[in-house]
C-alpha cells in the first residue's frame, strides 16, 4: 500500500495479530470489529481498516510505527481504492 509520502507499507490481517491488538488497543480493535461486521457508515472506517492491517503487519517489525492520526494524513482520498483494499483484506481470493 502506497502512502502519500511514496512510502510502501505492508498490510496484513491475522488472528494472532488481532488478538494482540485487542490486548494493546481495545478501542481500535472494537472499531475494527464494528467495521468488519457492517456496523459502520463512515468513510473514515475504510482508513481505519487499512490502519489496522498496517498495524498488524508492522507492529514490532518497524522502529517507528505510524500513530493512527499520522497514518490518516498519509492516505490518499480515494474511496474506490480504499474499498478495493478493504475487500482484498477481508475477502482474500482462494488459492
């Protein structure tokens, strides 16, 4: 996923990382769960989902993980691309 500063960041979701997120940041985990189960009608929720995937892919692996607000500033306002990423993260193609 490419941020506005041209940095490429990894995105990934896994149950192990989500469990860690639940323990370390319960509020963000709850937001993620609401989005995943369709209890959302806010465009920023697409960015939240991408941020959670960024957090899961990078926590403990990069020295300076972006804070949520800083990450939002680096995401291009492109709802169709965010929707595509959201779908790819939550409904991966079968191998």
